[in-house]
């Protein structure tokens, strides 16, 4: 799709979000949804797909390759080469081909950062407004946070800077060093409008940065369920309807036992929406289809048509809710629990949340969810969040930091 801004566009918006790769369905769909919401508001958005830490990433790759080479001097260690950084890159590129295709055909993108880590000044010059978010862009250990606070802009830049549903992912800043906290506080105070995805983020913004923030919905919730159903209808389904679908990111022994328990209780086999990783490149070349990930459209269809969903993914939870499919969410604390607690608390669904390995209450499998109440709450969230986004980007000349 589009890779450059049209000079005739009235409001050219650059979206800074986390890289759209590594098989991350939720990350891709939140970027798609935010862009669609902005288009619906009459904006002309492009999503930046560069990392902002290219130099650091490439240096890490070179170190990994050098380390692998040293280990390979012994014949006994040669098998370790099968999982070298370059091999993993190759496998991921082929395994995630369908997801990459979705980004290429459904999302208008650009690259703010060049391969050498410098900012493309031509791209930057054509931007009217900036939107930051969402998907844990302010998580301390997930990339260079200052780039998601627009550190590439000078202090006197007067263009509109909006954080929409920006996420810390956790309910504290223990992953921030004192230096990072000081730097991000200065940058956050330059933003014109600040909103966060988790309720805990409101307090973090106030205490850590001295910034007032508003709680809004995740970008995926800005679009009505029918939008996703239409996307799913374009796919060739990989799973039958009315299946027990699992989307598990961290397959610990405790989580796998929970999959077994639910499967036995429902009387159906589990259908995994996340194929296992190959043990080697040789194994991958022998059975590439076995390891290929379903397209975004197929993934949406599988969740939307499922009988029941068990997941430890935030966006796996979101799409089960959007499609009114009964679900259980396993809290993935290492990836961030605050987002689960915030969303499920807002919708009155906290009881659907369990810990890895925790005994599953049978009422979660047999009990009915009040979907009318959930859908009403979602409509209110969607309407309020869209109103906030529209007002933030149409508020005229930049001024002091605002929350509404």
C-alpha cells in the first residue's frame, strides 16, 4: 500500500508503534485498526515500520553470529548453528509470510528510520501530526522507549503529538533506570494529548512523568466486530467451526495441562492457532506448511467461529470478546498482566482470568457470559475513545499537555 505521504492530504499522520513482525497477530491488528480509525476521521495515516534501534539490533546480530562461529570450532557444537540468529531470521521470514502479506496489502506504511539508524528527514518533513501507540510501546524492556515519545523531534516542534492508548504493559516502572525515567519524563511533557490503554497507566503517567492521562480503549476495539468478520470471510479457513481453539504464547507444563483439562471437559480436541517452532532449519525445509502460521484472516476466522477459546494473549482475549466467544484467559505476567486486569475489569469479566497451572473452575466452562452487558460496555468504550481521538487530532494549534 501507500509508502509516502500525498502532499494534498489535509492531515498527514505518522503512527509510531512497535515493529509489525515476529508473528504478532495482535500487534498487526492494533496497527491496522488504529489506521482504519484515523482514515474514518478523514486523516491520512502512515504507520512507521522501522525499529528506531537499527544500530543496536544489527550490532546484537553480529555479536550473535560471531559467538555462533566460535562455538562451531568444535564438531560437538555444530548442531547449535541450526538456531543461529541468521537461521531464526530465515525461518521467521518464511513462517510469517502470510502476516507480512497482510501488512503489505492492508496497512499503509513508511520507514522513518534508515538502515543506519538515522531519521529520514524527507519523511519527517511531510508529517502534520504524530500518534504514538499502542501495544506496550512504553514497556521498558521492549525496545527504546524514547523513540516512542518522539525523541527525534526538537523541543520547539509545534506539530500535534498524541499518545493514543499507549501501553506500559505493567503496573510499575521497575524496568526503567533512573536515567531513562528522567529522559522520558522530559519527553512525555512535550506531548499535547496523552491517553493510555491500562487504568494503571493513568497513575504511572501522573507519578512518574507529571502528565495527566486519559484511559481509552485498545485500538482493536475502535472497529466494530463486523469489520473483522468481513476480513475473516475473505480467508480459506484452516479450522472447522465450533472448535476448541487455543492461542498460547508460552507453553509451560502448567498451561499445557490446562489445555488438556479444558479439552476433556468440552469433549473435543484442542486446535492450536500457533504452530510449534521447528527444531532446526532442516526440519523446517522438510515440512514448511506444518510450521507456517495462518494468515491474519484465518486467525480471525478461527477465533470468531470457535466454540471456546483458551489463551494467554491479550489480543487473543480481545478477539474472543469481540466475537462473543466464551473464553478463559491465562494471565501471562512475564508479558504484562496490567492489560488483562484493566480490560477484563472494565467489562466485568475478571472471573475469566486464571494463573498458569491453576485449577480450572468448571463454572468457567459451563457458565454463561452476559454478552449484552459486555457489548454495551464495548460500545461506550468505542464511542468515547473515538471522540477523544478525533478531538485530540483536531484541537488546533499545539499547547500544553492535555488529557481530553
